[in-house]
C-alpha cells in the first residue's frame, strides 16, 4: 500500500512511451495508494476516469487479539476514495460498516477535519458484487437422485482461509451446537492454512468426528464438487 504506486506509475509511463494508448479508465483496488499513483502518472492519467474497488478496508478489518490498528492504512483507503470518481464496494454490509466507522477515524485530526467530505464520497459510492462465471462448475454437478424422495444429508462447507479474520470459533461453535441437538449434517473444512498450526481446526475436526468428510486444501475437481454438494442437497 505504500510502495506499489511508484512501480505501477513507472510501468504505465513505460507503456505509454512505447506507443500503447492511454487507458480509457483506471480501475484500482483498495490496496493501491490511489492519490500517489495519480500524482506520479499525472501526464499519462490526465482526465482519465478513475474507479476504486474496495474488496476490503483497513478500518473495519478484524484485528488479532492484542493487535493495535495502524491508522496510516485506513487513511490511504480514505484519501483514495476522495481521489476516485467512483467508489465501489463488494457488498452493502462492507459499504455501511465503512461509513459507520469512518467518522471515528477522521476525528483524530487536530484541525481541518475531513468530515465535510464524507457526504460527497458517500454519494459516489455504490455496491458492485464480485462477478462470477460459474459455468466451469457445471461438469462437477452431482447426478440428480433417481427417486425424487431420496433424502440427502446436508453438507456445510468452510471454504475460506484458516485465519482469525474469518471467525472460525463462531463457525465451529454453531456446528457443534447443531451436532448436540442431533441434527444430521456433513461438513467439509476446505481452504488454505497459512499458519504452522491451526489448533481450533484440529480440535473441531476431532469433536465433529465422522461428520467431517473433507479436511484441508482441495484440488480443483474436489472443490467444484464440494461447492455443488453444499448448494444442492
């Protein structure tokens, strides 16, 4: 978030110098320091419309226990929103949670508060969910039951990173509560473990026992099948 703008601006200048046409639009993610990029490439990007896509933000992103938020990063998010012509959020929840917390960030200013800019940025903000082409999943669709009355055991799928920000304790607590009630279900714990140990996942795997039908990273074919089974049962 601090250094990428320098590299991106240099790549952009090199492309324009080589004869590639100036871009029709800039679509940047919230991991880019947009004002820095626009300043460094001011000649190449003059009058080019700019959209900022926020797939997350550094103000409401969950912190690990004991971790303190570095406000320099949400300030990059904020200044990028001010600089953009259009701000896009991947969900309504994301948009609302950002603007709910934003005044607490801007109140840190000793003078010249940015609070008057908030309504303007809100007006140019919209929700645009991530686009998905699900056609590639069609080949993994399980066959329909021969008997329309055939009962399928529901599959609950975890398909996120095995990290604190995905709140695995709440997920596993809900499953264990269902199990205690005698509800019949299967669970696939897929995804990537970027830590050396994921103790809560191992513990949940042990407690859920035979209900766990998949554990660990899934190859493409397996993952597609799990998606179908979790959606259609």
